[in-house]
C-alpha cells in the first residue's frame, strides 16, 4: 500500500513538474517574442537628439530651394515626439480659448485626431506611392509625414501663444510660411521619388493639399469635433445615470 501511495505521489509530482515546465516554456517563448519585437522596432527609434533637431529644421526647408538631394530617413522617434507635442499644443489651445473640458474627452479627442491623421494619412500616401510607383517604403512615408507635422506644430503653437482678436490673420501668416514650406517639401520628395513625372505631380499635389487642409481643420473645425464627442460622452453618462 505504501509503495502504491509513493508511486501515485511520484506520478502526480511528475505531472505537476511537467505542467510547470510547459508554463515556464510558454512564458519564456512569450518573453523572447516580446523582446524580439522590441529589437525589430529599436532601429527606428535609435537616433541622436542632435539628428532629430536637424531633421526638424530640414522639414521646413524644401530641398528644391537649397539645391540638395532630398533624403528620407527610416526613423520614427522624431515623428512620434512631434505628434505627442502637437497633442499637448492642441490641449493647451482648447483650454486657452475657454472650451469646457470634460474629463477624458479632451485628451482622447486630441490623441485620436493627431495619431489618426498621422497613421491614416501615411497609409493613404503609401497607397498612392504604391500605385504611382514611388520609391518610398512604409516607414519612410511614416517618417516623412511625421516630420511634416512639425510645420503643423509650429502653426498651431504660435497661434496658441498669440491668441488675440487678430489671431486669424497671424495664423494665416504662419500657415502661409511654415505650413506651405513643409507641404512643399513633402510633395517635392514624392515628386522626386516617382518615375513618371505626371504621376509624381499628381501625388505631390495631393500630399501637399491634404497636409495644408489638416492644419486648417485643426484651427477651425477641430473644436467642433471635440464638442460633438463631449456631447456624446455626456449623453452616455446621463443614460447610465
């Protein structure tokens, strides 16, 4: 009887050990998979701050004016910082204009708008590039669109800092300088990377127009989007209450 009990205990212990081994193996595989994914993304975020500063300035200076060959980098750290800063500027701008802030709605709307445009526009631009045989990779389009948003950031930032009765005139001035220059640079790169000139002009025009329209949207229409989202959230809370 003791021998039988000992055998049962050994068998149960072996089963538990086997289960623990399987669980440990599974967790180890998940950990290696997670760190493997990080290693895949690491090259896109491994950049010196000085390089980011130079690329931000370059994003506002079209190579056509300097006579240099346009260079597109496969880097996402700078664009990500631009988008996050743009979100902060949008939040500050809404509060500066006296908009009623509802908890969570303002932040969520700003994040959704800025990241939604960056990812959505980049996807659309890459689709155009694919059909027009433009030599740009998805990461290069993401990087180009993200750095292009630096012109948007400058326009909205200056517009937020100088909120006056004549702020619209000031905004149009910054839009005409920083917005158009960043749009021109993006369009010029798409033009230079497209084999067929006619297709290049088409895609360059679309990219520049969409970029400029987004700046106008943030200035004149975004607050209406926030108000609509806030109203929907309020109605949901009232319905639950």
